[in-house]
């Protein structure tokens, strides 16, 4: 249901797998979700195209028997119930691997199958907040403590792609004779995978203020500039006609720029506000500095 | 270099692959990047642990010969140069697949190997801006046109996980006798994978205003609440002691809530501001409504 599981199995379907999506009576939640085209949800179609769908009431023994009968020909089972639900329903790895010993079974959940948070209900926005991504990725930029409202689905899509990769890796392992596997993907873990910088700074005293990328105002709109490498920075100095930046100790090295990022971007902003966005992007691109409107 | 390629090969190393990372003379950019532990970058370590590293100048024929000599035993080549560079250096898929016919070769780039934007320099922040993620995921929340500064690396990590999954899928295909593959992963494509809702609304007239998740202010701090499913909403109405919401046509169905989301959350905010954050989270969690501080 929802996004993480369906997007993972959409990737499998895109790759050529025959995917059978099992929905509860009445169909899954997303079938009624905006945006609608007539009575049908475009968003549901986006996440589920290429799959076969079947409606089953897993609490009904006859319907559960349909799952069990399918198992000998099933390579992979993917589920994203809250931990504990599959065992209650009789579709846990322990149940289904008895019917197919080399089964690959992937669970996707908010906080993983075990641990103190395992039973907490979780959607992507909750995981973003709980992981610190919402606040830590913007707090320096905003100099305020209030997280920015958003409708990112990063945790869902990252969990889905990690699940897709892990399932394919398990298939490689099985083809080499390694047997089946149980895979435990959590949305929370994938957020920490996106926060390598933060995970590292949390382990040192007095970490440096991180670089934040934000809009630069021009005469007629915003652009974004990312002078990350030495060559990018040299291109920026050429584009803005400030060759003296190349000799300025605050800016002339990677670490210097990292530690004086806002000062440097304030200088860049003085240049940008005198020009149209298109002109800024044209000259920056010509010189080789990454940017866009 | 940087993040997308290194994180993809870190996932391969974590999965048991022997990964040989080829760096230019002097080492790659991230070795000098914050946060540092003494002379060493924690961020570089985070992205590259578990790999063997070798320094080669690919413009030197002797060093290039080292790559070519390795090829018969190499299963996968992963590169994230700007399109065109590998051909100039003699390490393009066409060069290396002559030395190993069933080679799996994955390119990771900003905008893909072909098309009008292929040669534009690109880092994650540029791709976020160009894709519309930065603006479209927050514009309704902020009711302003200025994107929010941030230091998200979503495009890098999403491209890395898509590359990891695609490489593993290609290994499955090869093990089944399908031969080698060339894989073209672009950061931009992975952004659109994260924007399924937006991709769909862009195709219909007068799309509904989307749901945005944001902080709800309590007496002593912010919480986030995601009453997405019917059960979640009923739990919220119980927790806030507003049983009349269950009968309110604006809120009582999935589509009703989607179309009246801000009105509903304004009602929720009236309740939350009378209570401490811990108390809100405790009662919401007890009733079964997803939330966190």
C-alpha cells in the first residue's frame, strides 16, 4: 500500500518481473488518491503500472490459501505492513519459506522489524521529522528552529530503491547457490544513508558550519550556483569578472570555501543582482560553473 | 568522485563485492572535505569504506594499461564523469567491453548520456532546482516563489541506489545468460521518480492543491502529524476529543481530507497549542495516529 512497497515492485516490474499485487477488499488506499482522472487515480497508476492486481482478504482462510498455493512459483515476496501483522495473517517469512525454501522475502517498514520504535505508525513525513532531515538540512539556511513544511516523499522512494537493490542482490546470491534471504528495509535507515555528512559531524566536537545551497537573486528571478570543485570556482571567478577571488585565502581552496561559503556567496550575489537570470546562467555555463534557473 | 558513484559502489561493497576505486593523482575531491578528523575526511570515509583504492592518471598510457589489464576479471564498471570524458580517456563501455564481452557498465550523470542537457555541469543542488523539486515540494507550504535553501543530497543518493539496483538487476540478467549491459542513470531521472504526484498533476487541468506536511505548534515545541488513512484520522479525532470531525463531510473521507487538508490541520493546531508536545505525541500514538516530535 501507499508508496514505498509499490514503487519497489514497480521497479521490479519495469525490469521484467511478473508482479502480482495483493490488495485488500475494496482496493488499496491510493486508488482513491489525488490526482484523479475521472474515477481513477493517476498517482496510483504511476506507482503500480505493469503489475497484475488481485483482491484478497487475508483474514479469510480461502483467500489465504490462494497466497499459499502461489508460493512454489514465487521468487520474491515484498510486504510493507507494520511489523507483526504478517505473522498474524499467516504470511510471515517463517510461514511462506516453508512453502518455498529459497524464498527471498523483503519487509519495508518505518523503523525496522525490531527495536523500541518498531510498532510506531510511520509515513514518510514522520520519518523525515524523526530522522532530523527536515530540520538539519535547512536549519543553518533559515537560522530558525521551525522545520519547513514540505511534501517530500524521499523516505518512501529511498526505501523503495534500497529494497529493489537488496532484492536484486539477493537474487544474485541465490543464483550462486546462496539460498533464500530475509531483507529488513526501514525508511529510517535510508534517511541516515542520506545524512552521511550529518552522521559524521555528530561524532566530532565543534563541527564546522556546513555548506548550504540556496537561491541567488538576480535582476529578474532566482538562480542556483554550485561552485564545488576548484575548476567550478575558477569558472565562477571568470564569469563574475572577479579574478582577485582566486588569490583570496578565504576562497582559494576547497576548505577555505567550505569555511567561508556564505561570505563567498554574498559576493556572488552582489554580481548576480546586476544581471538578468538568463545572462547569469549563460556566462556561468559557458565558463563551466554548475548553475540553473 | 563526490557522492552518487561512491555511494553506489559503497552499497556494492557492503553487499560483498570487491570494489576497486580509481582516483586521480592527489586523490579525489572528497578526501579534503569537511568534516575532518585530523587530516582525514569522515565524509569520504563514510562514502568509501570497504573499498580498495588505487591512484591512476588515466591520461598516462601506462596507467590506462593497468585498467585494461584488470578488465578480464572485472564484473562491473561504474563511472560518473561528465558524458564524453570516458571516450576521451579510453575507458568508455565500447573500449572496455572489448576486453570483457559480458561487462556490466554503469554511467551516472546529471542529465543522462544524451540529449540537450547532457554536457551541462551538474551537482545534486543544481538537479534539485532544475527538476522543480526544490520549489514544487514547498511552494504551497510557503506561499512564496523563493525556493528554500537546503543541503539535501537526495539526487545523489537516489541516483546511487537506482544505480546499485540496476547493476544487481543486470547481474541477475547476465547470470541467466543475457550477457552484459550498459546502464545510463541520471540524477534528473531519479528526481522525477520522486515526483510521481507532480508528474501526474502536470497532465491534468486544474489539479487540486496538494497536501503538505508541516510542523504543528504545541505549547513547548513542534510536532508533526500525518493522519493519512481513515484509521489514522479516526485516531486523531479520538486523541483530540473531537468526535464531531468524524461526521464532518469536509474531513470524513480520504478525498474530503485531501481537499480540506489545511482547514483540518488548522483545527488540529487549535487543540495542539493547548498541550505540551510530549503529551500530544503520547495521546496520538496511543490512539494510533502517526506523529513525532
